[in-house]
């Protein structure tokens, strides 16, 4: 069974957090001062169950380097599409599971902390 983990982008404080849990309505649960508190205002991202070539966990919203497709940029975004995790470069999508055995993906950032990595050079 795949490990179910999440992280969340705190929109107000602009930081990534790793919450203790997620409520069904999408609120993030943290513990502070011994009390259970629910917070709104987060973008929630799920762990794909995979790690990159350096052992870094790959989450939805990560930006990965995948240099082995001729004719496309090396920079791809991890997202959830039609029931599975994929990497996307403009209109091209590749299943993340298909690439897991190749050991050549590398997490280089995420869409919130490093959006400039996805900017197209002109």
C-alpha cells in the first residue's frame, strides 16, 4: 500500500508546511499549544509515493528535471491528471510511474517557491 502524505503551501505566510493531517473538506490540521486547530488558505499537494534520483520525495506541484526526451525542455511539472501522477511540459504528459524505474528524475523546486523555473525563455 502506498504511503499517503501531504504538504501544503501556506498562501498567507508563503511557506511550505507538512501538516499532521488533512480534513475531508480540505482544511489543514496542525497541533499548537496542545490543541487541534484547523486552518484554511492552503494549497494541498499529495506525495506521489516516489523519490527522485537523490532520494527526495516527489510531491504534486514539484518541478523536476527530466533531460531524456529529445525536442522538449528538461524542466517538467508534477501534477495529478486523470487518476494518476504525471509530469507535464507544455502539452506533453508522461506517467510518473513509467519513469520511476529510470532513476533520472531530479526535484529542483516547486511551483510556489520557484515559479521562475517554469518560465519559458524567449
